[in-house]
C-alpha cells in the first residue's frame, strides 16, 4: 500500500457553510448587552436586520461581521433559519445560494425560487394537519385578545403546490410574551399537550428564550437539510455549520463539522 501525504492545492474547493442566522450571526442590542459581546461598541456595530418599519433591529459585532465576510469569500453559504419568506427580506445581508426557511418548510434555490419537489412534499405533509392547526390558531387568537393576556400569537402561512393550483397552508404557530416572561412560555409549553387531542402525535414544541413554536413533526430544519444533502449538494465537498439553539443541533449533526457561538441556548445547555 502506498502512503500519500498532504500537498497544498491552489484550486480551492469551497466547503458548504450551513448557517442559522438570529443569535448566531447577529442579534438585537438587548442581547448584545446581556451577552457582553466583544467588539460590540455602538460605533462598530453593523446593521443586519430591520423591523417592519424598516428601522435597524439586529446587529453584528465587528468580529461577527469579519466572520460573515470570511464565510462569503471562502464558502458556499447556505441559510438555515426559522424566518419565513417575509421575515428573510428584512435581513440586509447578501445571500446567493440555497435558503432553508420557516424551520425547514420552505427551500429557496440560489435564484430565490421555490424548490418545487420540496414544496409538493411539504404540501402532502401539512394538508392533513390544517384542521388541527386552525383549531390551535383560533384558541390562541381568542386567548391573546384577552386583556390579561401577554401572549403575542402569530401563525406562519405560505402557499404550497397543490397540483394545478397553489394552496395557502398554515405551517406552524409562534407565540411570544409581550413582557418577555420566559417562564410563562415554558409553563405554556408544558400545558399544550392537553389542549388538543393527539397533540404529541402530530406536533412538537420548541422554546428558546422569548420564542415558543408549535410545529408539525414534518417541519424541521433537519429534514430540509437532509433533502439538500441527498439530492442537491455535492457529496465530495465538505460541510460545516453553526447554530445557537437546541433545534439547530439535529441539522448540524448531519454535517462534517459543526459549532456554536459562546452564548445562547445550545451553549448554555452544554455548559451546565
């Protein structure tokens, strides 16, 4: 057997970098202060996202901006995010490859077009659950109108390929607490299985800080990333990724290497 040794190759093959966005590459000013991020002096911050009024909302520290610039130059950067198609438009960063959106329910090509095969698959998975998702939507919509409620409820909806037509389907339900009472959201998550019949059979709950998501089992970043790896990405090219939440870990474990920022849910759980 002959033994070969490493030799540098000037023909660079870019690895895939599959990246979560919020709290991994950028975060709000409140979290910058809570995490005491380095190189985050106000004069050095780079605006990464805006709110619905087109005002700056999330920022990158100087180190994060340098990291992102390195990713753009040396990798094929693939977005993997809970943001939906409207929310991703408020991210003011240049992306030019695949985008996995809405917790994995949506895959966009490098041209920004919907991946039709994935759309059809998602339609088949989501369509049978619409009645239960609508029941939950009505429950939380009425509850959030209560004067004493501090819950902010948002259904995430998109159009899916139903053969000859596109059909609007609810994908998942998001709940925030107006006063950022994280304990109240955790308590709500524990009560959810009692609110609707066979809840655990059809749905799972993800809680991260002030975000609670009720998702069908078919909706997961892991499933969408696995589909890309199996059908669209070059298996000869290495892959790595970063994410901050426990919900990111399953998709990260599909890659050759993965990591996390030194703050956030995933870091806190592994550090405890």
